[in-house]
C-alpha cells in the first residue's frame, strides 16, 4: 500500500525531478519508509507512555550499580515497546522496498534477520541513552513526564541519530549487495 502511494507521487513529478528521483531512488525510498517507521515509533511511544505514566512502577536498582527512578523505568519500557514494533516494520520495508534484497535460502534470510536485529540493538541502546539523558530534563519530580515538549525534543533527536545510524548499518552490512564475480582471466597459453 505505502509503495503504491510513493509510486503515485513519483509519476506526478516533472521530468527534472523524476531524473533526480531516479538518481537517488534508494536514499529517497529509505527516507520515505524511515519517516513512516519513525511515525509508527512515535505513535507507539506516545501510547505506551500514556498507559505507563499513571502506573506506580517502582524505581529499579541493578545490582547496586545503576539506579533508575520511576520515570526512567517508564521511559525505557515505552521506548522498548516502540522500538520493537518499529523494528518489525523496518525490517520488512527495508528488505522488500528499499534494498530489494532477495534471499534464496532460510540461512540467508536468518543471516539478514540477525544482522539487522544486531545492528538495530546498537541503535536501540543509543536511543535509550538519549532518552534517559532527556529524562533528567523533562521530569521535574522524577516520577512523571511533566514537560512534554522536552520529552518530544529528545525523542526526535534520538530518531534522527538512530535513522542515520540504521541507514549505514543496513546499506553497508545487512542488505549489502553481493558483487557479481568478475570474468576470470585465464592465464594459460592458447594453442593455435
């Protein structure tokens, strides 16, 4: 459905813009689906945060090394739920529409899945760090999100950083195009 919407608008482009689209097609399609993935992430994050805010979730102490107040725990849970939903959507659209990766075996598919998930775990941790740094700025009482503007500023900043990191991971590692073997040059002597 989303690809048909994009193609509809591409057909409406005047020739100079169509030429530009053709030149940067992969990047434009990645940005298009990245925006959809980000919107999905933001919607799920907002819904999750709204559900979690009124709940009495205790602070978390991890082996005396790290202590998270209630707002950081809630932010981490909401961010995790949003990340998981966006991850599933992003894998599908990146594989099918952006990088047009074709796998011929389950082994290849699982390799893509695991490298994609592994790369996204790295960017997920980066997003968690940004959101938890933000929690220090948008929570006045340490219990609830009291400054929604600051919350969403940090969420958008995290999404920009994560989107850039994910593109490079996907392009260079996960859906890396396999090079065609070059024609082998035979070094033997020919007989006439």
